[in-house]
C-alpha cells in the first residue's frame, strides 16, 4: 500500500501543472501508464490562446469561445478561463517555457491565428508548442522532492466508500506493468488528468494512451459524465498509409492554406462565410460531406503559395514530417482527412474541478467544466489544462488537512488469477469497437446507427466484463474495458440529444433547439 496526500493520474499539461503546485502543500504520487512524455500535450502543435496584444481584448476572446461553443458554454467559466490566461502563461514562462517571439522586437510574442479566432492571440513555440511545455513541466517535476513519479502504472479502478453523506474517493487500484501486479494507492485527494479518448475511434490524432481511462473509471465509480456526444474531429489529419495520428495544425489554415477537393476546387465557401477559418465542427463536417459525395478518401490542403523559407521558420516540424512522406508543402498539396481529436465532454465538475464524488477532482480534457460547450475553440485546450489545474489545486489545499485516509481496503479481486486473456480476442474486440464508433457515431449520426451501435457495444461490454473477471490484468484488457465504457457513454449521450448543435450533428434532428442543456450520463441513470 502506497499512501500519499495527492494521487495524480496522468502526465499531460493538467496533471503535471497540478502536481508541481500540490508538491508545495503535501506529498504527491503521480502515475502515468507509459512514460511521463506520453500524452496529448506533447503532440500539440498550435499553441495556447491568450490575450496579450493591445489590439485584442478579453471580451473578444470570450465572445469567440462562446460562438464556437454554439450556445452551450458556461459563460462564467469562459470568462474565468480567458481572464486567468495571462497569469497562467506567466507561470509557464517562469518555469522556463520559451514561446516564439518576433524577430525584430524580442519583447513581443509572435501570435498565431486559428479558426474561430477574431484576432491573432495564439502563443506558440514554433509548431511544437506542446512538446516545449511538456519538456519544461517534466524538468520541473523532476526537481520536486515531494513528487514521486510512477511510470508504467495504469489506474484500474477508483477506491470508493459511501455513507449517509454520499460517496467519496480515497485512492485507486493501480496496475504496475513491470511487476505485473495490482497495487493499492491511498490518498486524501485523487485527481483525474488522463486526457481524452480519441482511440475510441478508428481515425484519431491522439496518441495511443488516449483511451478515456479517467472518464471510464469515474463512470464506473458513479460520477456524473457530461456532454460526451461532443467529440471534436480535427479536420486535417495527414492522410498517408505510413503516417499515424499526425496533425496538420489548424495554424496552417490560419496562415492561408485552402482546402480543395481532388479536382483542385476550393469548397469551404459553400459551407461558411469564414471559409477555411470556420470553426472545426463546420470544417470537419464539410470535408465529410465532400468525401461522401465523391467517394474519395481524402481532400487536399493547399498552401503552395508560400516559399520554403516560410515553412522552415513557421512550421519546421510539419514541413519535415510531410517531406518524410514525399510531400513538399511549398510545391505539393497535402492529403488530409478528419480524425477524432478532442472530447469537449468528460467527468462533470464544478468551478473548482470537483466531481459529485467527494475528494475526487477531474481536470483538463478528462473533465467537463463548461468552457468548451458544444465545440472547443482552437488552442483553448492547453489553456484549460492550466486553468483547471490551478483551480483544483486552490480548492484541494483548502480541504486536504481535514481529510482522513481510509486504509481499510479489500485486495483487488482477481489479482491472483493466472490465466492470460487471448490477444486475438482482444484485438478483434478493439478493432470492432473503433470501426463501429467511426461509422455509426462519427461526424454525422442517425438514430438507427446509434441504436445499432449501442446494441453491439453492450454485447462487447458484457464479453469484456467476463474477461476482466476471469483473466489476469493487462494493459490491453484495461484499455479495451475503458474504450467500451466510453463508447457506450458517447452513444447514449448522442441518443439523448434530439437536436444538431456544435459537434453533434444528427440527420434525424437537423435543427438546433433553444435549450441550454447538458447531457448527463450516470452508471445508474441517464438524463438530459
């Protein structure tokens, strides 16, 4: 049994930011199922949205966020996000993050423009912003004596007890990959920072670790899960047989790239006045429509009017990656396809990232705090990770001294089982789930597709539940269990929303309603 004040599950921008701050208040155990650097944060290209220019304003950033969120944002949370941004950016800079500055005036940041933004306000570090932030946060974590990092450790389930006041969380069962055994981590405060769930879909920009672990564990524990029908599909993932999960950043369109069909015709003017800089849901849906109308597998992104020297300065990583696959951005159009990218829903939390289970917090992409509404504005995700981590820390340090650790815990029920699950069965169920979600609960949905998907997911879920009882724990089994739970939540959430809004588009309900509702899914009941 490992006892700690704070148990942080996940090592992206949210988890690392929280752990750095919490180490000043108590002991921190940070677990990550692969290595510290394996997170969506490290893959983020674009940057962090923050008002820094005198031509910009908080009001404009707030308004852009609300417009992208299609009327379902929590306006108080959006205002808090935007106005907290400068302080959180200053913290990153103090930790050592180096954002790109203008050549001719070193005191000013070079600001990027992305879809949905009315002004240039994206702070970036070249086109590897997430990589730079993750590197600096890890460097700082490694200097903290109060933080113990457990790599190759995957949380299995949360430790929950319940009395007349309700449920509370006091730790987690954690699978130690190297030792091939389940351990007990007991904590006063548990923070879910496991990122998103892109691997629930066949095509995704997410790294392999993004299997919705935090949402699935919280769901099984009885936490409310909100707005999981709103899965953001990034419009431009590189389409190449050898390329895996590589994004062509939205910032490329911000610098003038144009989407074209395979006839070489620009098409976004048919779908939105902002054309190629329309919000992501509209662009992804437009590409999906073009592909279905032509039978093509991809469209093109054209920025060949820019010289090579422009790419070497602004998009060196993307340029080199494309060149690796025989695509010279200065001469060749880039084949792209939409891919599952970001969960705008997640574990339902309040202003301070608290769930409906005492002492359990959720931050970053794992959580739904209302800032993204029905569609996330570009480059608000890294910012949300920073802000939600800070709010969770401020609240948790207020309560931590009043919490007593519960160490009356049962051993993990199937820890001693010797039988290994069949890899072929795991692979088949994994691939079937992802294809099912892509075709039946993807960018465009219908009631019939969702109904068929739910029936099959429930059958698969039952099979995997039986596997979980009878076979020894493995990463493959745990991840399959989690993506099936998340798939079920996404489909049930989509079935509950009888309208088309933001990232949720149904052919059966093309009109948007005037209601401002959250879709809440709980293990024991579903309601809108």
